[in-house]
């Protein structure tokens, strides 16, 4: 079918459907007729022939904005171009250029795993079309690599062959050829070192097994290359270590005997400092007699111990003077101990203080209640426990934030201190719940105190960021002698608090 026939079919279809003949409607109908007739028309391929020329990111944006016609694509591209920042694009090109140059220089000397990792990271960022800041950091990383890279370590291979820094493959092949030319002379050098290594460093002589292996290696240096040699050398090393350990243990036992006697006499000397000179001479005599009884292997050790005794004889005369000097240090240490005790007391106080309200924490409250309970058991002195809970406190946090909530808790703590007596114990029991221990107070007196606190909270102006927060508080009171134990008294106060909440809040129970 010809194009003219497709045009006629298009006109007839438009007339039959009664559509308005706009260019877009005509193009759409024409392409449908062409597709129906099996004729491929370039203009009907839509925007696909153009989008294949774009980068992946732009293609995704075209799909996201559902661009379907050529006109829409042109408008989209014009809009995108108008949004570009020419100066930023120029800087991006400069960064990419510098980055490419650094990569090229690094790849030119590439035989380092760090460079490989950096190259992979570069490719990843380029594929993801990273921004300017990422490219700048990447460029700096490459420049740092170039500035610190040092390939002089390759010259360590020069004793095995020629080193070509520009061609590692050539260098390695040369090393292989050097290895292939090794002779029995090389094994002879290694054998001599091995024989020296097999000799114990502490034990007086070599074991028979070690001596046999040493002779075998000395007579036939190439025996080192045999498969069985590895296991034999491991066994020999273990045996050599065992011999040295045995000799060390023998020496230690003998030295321990000497040092034990010396230590005992030195301790006795210190306890009887007025006879120090005589005692030191006795130590010297004992060491001399001990030295004559031991084997010649320990002459050096005995001589050193004898030298120590001689030095002690000279130093002991100045011991009393040193003790006088040290007395001042003891006084200073006493002052330091006093200072540390004060710091410990401060730390103990801090461990009993609530970090937010600066009231006593639950741990401190438990200690105070234990003291009150002991006083109650011994002398029958009753006391009351008052538990307070801020009404709808969660709403404060949810509405104004936790900073506002913390401000409210601190303000309420100040109210409790203002209304409390000097001997009342006030603390934060947990969350928005507070507990007050009222010593030598009846239930009626406790209710008067709790109502003062409640009225104070009701009249107070809690301000946060120039906004007033209206608050109220509920309280539960319990008198100790009305309950069987301290625990039941606390539970009783908590139950009364629950009753106050249940009856509408802003109350004190029992009423």
C-alpha cells in the first residue's frame, strides 16, 4: 500500500469519527493507519528515535514526565536546558578533566591493590553520575595516592634479577630464570644458618636428635629440599625449645632458693633497722656460702646477688635520713587522701541526685525510707508518704515537646521545695511521679501540705516559648502506722493517688 492510499484512509477515518483535524490528531490517526497497513514510517516512530541519543538519567526523566510526542519532548528538553547552571556545568567539566588526568597517571604505574580499589570506586561514582562534591573528593583521593606512592620497594628484588619498574611481567620472568639457576651452593649457605639455629641458646649442649639432623644437613645441604625435611625441622625446633625451657627451669629453681633466703633476711633487716649494718654482713656471708655450694653454671648469678648485698650495706646507713624525708611525703599523701575523700563524698551525692530536677532519685529515696522505717521500729515515730503525679503530663510532651516537659518537671520540683519543710525528704520517684517523706507528720498534716502544693501548681504560670501551659497535680497520702509494712504504705499512697486520678484529678486523697 502506498503513502497516498494511507493518507486517503486517514482522511476517511477522521470524517467517520468526526474528530477535529488538529496536527496531533491527524498524526496519531495516520500512524495508526500506517501500522495497520504494515508500513513503517519514520515520523511514526515517536520520540524513541530521539531518546536513544540521550543519557540514562534524561531517559528516566522523560519516562517519569510521560513525554509521548515530539513536541512534548522538545518542550521538555528546552525546559531542562533552561534550568542548567552554565557556571556549574563548566566547573563539573573541569573537575572531570582533572579526575581523568589523575586516573591516567595512576593507571600508568598501576601495580598496587590500593590503586585498584580506588579505580573501582571511581568507576562506580562515574556510572552513578556523582555530583561535584563527590568528584572533588575522588580527585583529591587520586592526587593523594600519586603524592605518597613509592615503588622503590621493587628494588628489593634486584638481588634476584633485573628490575624493570615499567614492566612488572618482564621483572617476574627474570626472577623465575634466576630461580632456575640455583645450585647446591645456595643450599650450603642456608644449611649453615639452620645448623646454627638448631643449637640451643640456653641449654649447655645439643640433644642427640638435634645433633643427628645437623650432621645430616651439613653432609648433604640439598636435603633441605626434600619433602620430609619440613616435618623434621618442626620436630627439631620443638625439641630445641624444650631443652632451653628445661635449663631455664633449673636455673630458676636455684635462683628462687637464693632470692628466697635473701628476701627473708632483707625483711628481717627492715624490721630491725637499728642492726642493719650487721644484718647486711650476715647476708653477704650467707650468699658467699650459698655460692660455694652451687654448680659453676650459676657463678654469674651469685656474683650479681653478692654485688646487691654490698650495695645494700652502703645504702642502709642513709635509710633513717630517707625515712625523715619520706615523712613529708606521707603528710602530703594524707592531704591528698582527705581531698579524695571529699571528692568521693561529692560523687556519692551525685549518684543519689536526679540529673533533671536536682531532687533525690529513687535510690536515695529508698535509703531514706529505710532509715525512717528503722526509726519507726525502734521508737514508734510515725511518718507519712505523699505521692504526686502531674495530670495529663503526656499531653504536654505531645503538644509542646520534651523540652517543655523537662521545664515543667524542673518547675514542679521547685514548688515542692518551696512548700516543703527543711526536714522533709523530696525526690523524683520516676517519670512525672514524685514522692515526699514527711517525718513526724499525721495524715491531716500531710493533706495540708499536699493541698498547698496542689494550689500552688494550679495558680502557677508555666511558660514555654511565650505560651502558658495550664497544669494540675493529683496526690495520694498514706500514714505509716495505718499499714503493716513500709511496702504496703507505699502501695497505699499509690492507690490513693489512683483514686484521686479516677475522681477527676487535681485532688488530694484521702480527702
